[in-house]
């Protein structure tokens, strides 16, 4: 009997350990792609209403993406001093830009069904009236800011218990909101997530509970 209880306890402990091990943390600076798709991350120029709203930007070197052969090379995104990324949207009116006005967007393809917490900050590095946002797929942003300006001004984000399905897109974006001359923005962020445990694991726990109850009744 003691051996049976020991086996059941060991299985329960293992299952509990497996659930705890599913927690993961992504630092956006560490996970930022060197080439498109690294770690499930992509860098886009975004324009609503376009047949393909999200346009992949060109790899411009080590952890930098932009649009070459344009007078402003924007939109632009890359890594700067840890933990900051820098982002610059595009205004076709100022750059003679063939793609027109575009947001700059960092996208993460969600690897599994997850619940997550998102935390970080968008901050002005150029003094423009930037609007920043976080969006799931192409729905209404789950977090957005009013326009802000002045170097060093910005907004923290702290979202809890956000559910995302496998292959959803999580977008971190900056809208140039007027002109793009002074809209350089820096961003830092962390994604803390737990994979949603499949139902069979829960059923195993229920089954073990029934087995324990049967053993207790038998012992009596």
C-alpha cells in the first residue's frame, strides 16, 4: 500500500513540475530578430487598407531593418543599448516614399495557446507626437497611448492575463501621427507567458484522485 501511495505521489509531483516548467519569459531586446522570423519575430511597415497591410522590411545589417533606396530609409527598426529597441515610422509626404505613410511594427507569432503578461515602455527619443499601441491580430488595440512628445516622455504598459491562441500575431507598433521628422521612439518590453496545459493532463489528475479515494476506501 505504501508503495502505491508513493507511485501516485511521484506522478502528481511530476505533473506539477511539468506545469511549472511551461512558464517562459521573452525579453524583446534579447529576442529581436537578426533576420526575419528569428525567435518568431518579424519587422513590418504597416498601412491599413492596403491589400497586404504588413510589408516585411529589408534586413539592413546586424539587428536592423529598414527600406533601402528611399530618401529616409524608413520605416526603420533596430536594437540600441540594452534593453531598448528604436523605432521610426514613415511619412510619404516628407520622404517621397513609394509606400506612403506607414507605422513601424514588431510582430511576434505566438507559438502555442498561452496566457501572458506584457510589461514595458514606449518613450520618445525625438520629440514627436507619437502614438504607440499593442494589438492582437488586426483587431482594435488592446493598449494604446494618446500622442506624446518631448524627449524622455512616454508611457508604461502592464497588461495581465492576456490570452493568445497558437499562430496569433502580437503587434507592438508606432504611428507617426503627423510628420515623421521627430518620431523616433524607443521601446523595451517583456512577455511572461504560460502555455495552456492540454486537457488530458487535467484528466490524469482527476483519475489519480479517484484512485486515491478507492485505495482509502479499501484500506478502511
